[in-house]
C-alpha cells in the first residue's frame, strides 16, 4: 500500500484536474448557448434560399445549371468533412470519421476516386495520416464561423465539379439533435438531391431573369451550396460544445469519485500507521 504522502499527492493532483474539467464544462456550456443561437439564426435564410432553389429547379429556363444535372457515370467523388479544431469532446469526431471511412471504403470498392476537403483541424490531421487526396482544407475557424472563410475551400471543390474532375460531392458533419445527442451524417451535396428541393406548396413558379438566366442561376445555386456548408459548420459547432460540456461533466464526476476512493485509502493507511505506532508503544512498555 502506498504511503500517506503519496496518497495525499494523488488526491491533490486529481482535485486540480477536477477544477480544470469543471471550468471547461462551464465554458463549454456558455459557448454551446451561443453556438445554438447562431445555428438557429442561420436556419431561416437557409430555408428561404432552399425554397427559391426548389422553385428554380422546377422552372423551365433556357439554361440548366451543372449542379442540377445528374451524371451518368460517377468516377470521382468529393467529400467535405466538417470536424472540430479542438479535442476533448468525447467521441464526436471519432464517430463522424468512422462513418466517413466506411463510406470511403464503399467508394473505393466501387472503383471511384476520392477527393477530400476537411474543414477543421481534427479532420485535416486524420486525412493526412490516412493518406487521402486532400484537394483543399480549412482550419482555425474559431468559435464564430464566417461564411467568407468557408468560400475559398468550398469553391475549389465546386470548380472541380463544374470542370468534370469530380462527379458527385458529399457533405459530412455532426447534426445537432439535442444537448445529449449528436448524429453523424453523410449527405449528398452535388448534384442537388431531389428530396432537398421538395416544396411543401407543390406550386411551380416561373421567373423573368435579369440580366439573364445563366448569371442569376449561377449566383443563386452557388450561394445555396455555401449556405448548406455554413449550416453544417454551425450544426457541428453546436454539437462540439454540447459534447464537450457532457464529456467534461463526466470527467468531473469521475474525478470526484476517484477523490472519494483515494480518501478512503488514505484514511485506511493512516489508521494502519496509528495502530502500528500504538502496538509498538505497548510492546515496548511490556518489554520494560
């Protein structure tokens, strides 16, 4: 059994660790509320631009955008992978990357080439270790993501799709369900899936384009794709802060449990030392 001094040092170390995890839990809770507010604030814009894109896809302009055209043969796919820049958020990134690796194996089994665009330091580091073909990447988004930072990395993938170098693009991220549940997803981004362009009204609109159909449709659909990626980033950040808060709370609870066990061991060791001293005194007195 370790001595009382070693046990006291362990208790002090675990108490210091618990102070850190408690502080991180409170910081994550504060950031989680702000991340949820950003996520909810982005939804009305995303929903409105989705409705306009849905009506546009059912209109009959003289110009058909490549984002709406499904290709006959898919030889190369692109993956935009949204992860966090920091760790200590439980299995959030691990679950997402496990799902992504499973889809990559499926694509490789079908003989398709894979190009990846990791957003977030964890995904970027993992894809480099995996030896994947990283076409573009983005790290250091911070606690407040801005769509201007996302445009560069995403545009490289969109340009590759328009040029025919990539035939389909998928978006993977953690969807925020509630504070205790975050669901990893891999969704088709391009060509635009029909279920994403469903309208509730069932009414088909027609448009008068100014200056022309190509200019208007090009600008609108690019903004729509950017809004989808931005939404994925805000959802992932809300998921990250929720997962970190839960993980730090679990760590704090575990530290409290460990401290209780160590104090019990310390008390037993101290009692044993006292008993030994008393026995030695009694034995010495009897010998005299």
